[in-house]
């Protein structure tokens, strides 16, 4: 197993809301995980479950309410000025390359900007830009163009190139392929895998798409309303999910197998509000397996064997 890169303990992020009466959106409510060098750990769950907030808090792009975050043993929540230097080692790939690339900058400027910001340009801008373009399979003729002159796939490659400019050891990839066509998605994921093989980065991979997560991650955490409900080896979870929510998510994956279609679990109702989450197990109002105890007692995330963690009173 590789060196431990990231360690997150009991991370919480509550956003205040409400004008007349103070209330809190519990976007992330006590999650813990580790990521090792060269490993991809994925967060999966429906939109609004808190996945992206976990990613941003891990990089301290959003200040957590409480908890601990370590990068190679360094307590990043305790850093002030030193955080800027550490950011070189921790980068993010955004879902929306359009929004993350300055439309007034040409591709050359965009690629060398991270070096310039960190005072590392030293006259090697063009050489670095060409090296980065080659790494992400783009051609040098794009250097003089603006982002709007590129296709969506090319813009996302520029986003990936910017993320690796400073040779990071850890990358948060927040739905990196979600805005792309299926064929381009596959190329993008291949590219991320190849770069990881070449440079050994650890990825925190965030996606609502369980098929993509299955391809990309060695381990996954399934999130529901700000909490992890199941964590473990990707293959094991796909072969035998133990939490009813995970079972429902996996059963919804489109398939050509008619028997699998018959076994689809359809969840009733909407995801409850994270301002006032349900008592006991947060999933109980939608859970097809719920019993009386589920609305009263919150299940702990417990190891059911070999690091497979499940938060359900009836998981074995
Ligand atoms: Fe369903 Fe109860 Fe398990 Fe929650 S604890 S997932 S409500 S069976």
C-alpha cells in the first residue's frame, strides 16, 4: 500500500441559513477517510448529498466547521501563510471547465498561470506549456486560442493540464466528465488514469455516476444527506452492497439485462432537507427495509469485515 496522503477525521461543514431564525444546512456531517499515494477514492451519491463540499473542505477552499484534515501528516486546518505553498501539492479539476477558465486569457497564459502565481515561471513558460499540452494530448496550435474557441473536451483537457502544472500529489476531481458527451467522457477518464499511472497522484474522485466510479476508483464512499452510509472496496460493494441506499443506487444503473431491470429498487419521495434531517437513520423515510427502531436510533458506520463499513442497523 502507498504512503498515506490524505487523512480526514470527523469533517463537518454547516452553512448558516435563514434570515429571521438562524438555522444550519448540515452539508457534511462527520465524515472520515484516508487516501493513499496512487489511489483513487470516490464519493458517490445523489446531487446535493455533500460530495463536492467534502472535496472543497479537504482542500480548504471552503473552511470546515470542525474536524481534522491532514496532508502527509501536516494539519492543513492549522496552516496560515504556509497553506499557499502546500496548495501546489493539492489541486482540483472542476466539472465546469468553462467556468474555471478565464475567457479573456489565451490557452498559453492559462497553462502557465499557476507557475506565474507561485513565482516558478523562470522563463520556461513556453516549454512548460508545450510539455503540458503533450501530456493531455492537445496540439500546440491551440496555444494562441481563447477557451471559447475550443471544444468542451479540449477545454476540460486544459483544466486537467492546469491541475497538473505544479506536479501535485493529490487532486480532487469534482465530476470531471459530467458535462461531456459519452465518447469524450471515456477519453477524459482514460487520460486521468494514465496521468495517475505516470505521476502517482492520489485522487478524490467525486461523481453521481456509479458506472464511472466503478471504472475509476479502488475504494468508494456512498454519501446520503451529508454522511457516509457505506465505505469499502469498489469491487466488493458492486458485488454485494450492504446498505439499502447503495443497493437502490446500484439497481438504478441502466442495463441490457432484463432480469436486472426487474430487480430495480425505486426509492419513494425526495431527499429530505439537510436543514432538518430525519431523526434516527437519515434514510428511514425512503428506506424499503425500515423498521421502528430506524426512526429513533441513528446507526453507526461499522466495520462488517475487511474495512467494509456500513451504517445500517440490519447490515451483516
Ligand atoms: Fe434502512 Fe433502517 Fe438500515 Fe436505515 S437503519 S438503512 S432505515 S434498515
